[in-house]
C-alpha cells in the first residue's frame, strides 16, 4: 500500500496504518510542536488532519506560513 500524503494550508503529512489497532494516524510534519491525529478510514483521517491544522492555527494565530 502506498502511503497517504496530504497538504493543507501549507502543512504536510504522511499517514500510516496500525494493523493491530486498525487505525490510520499521522502527525503534521516540519513543526517544532507535535500535532497528531487519527481516523478509522482514509477519508476520516484526512478530515482529522484538516481539523488538526485549523486548531493549531487557532491556538497560534501569529504563525505565518506560505500557503
């Protein structure tokens, strides 16, 4: 299976799958902070990634990043 990759608002992630827990998971790459998320299927983990980025930007509104 090829890894899932998403980009949103200039932030990138690669998604892994845990066969034991049967869950997709990832973290936002290239950050000094840990922003992790998960989902039960590719669609859910993609939405979870978008939500994690949005929440991160809400918490740290002064962060400027090229989109």
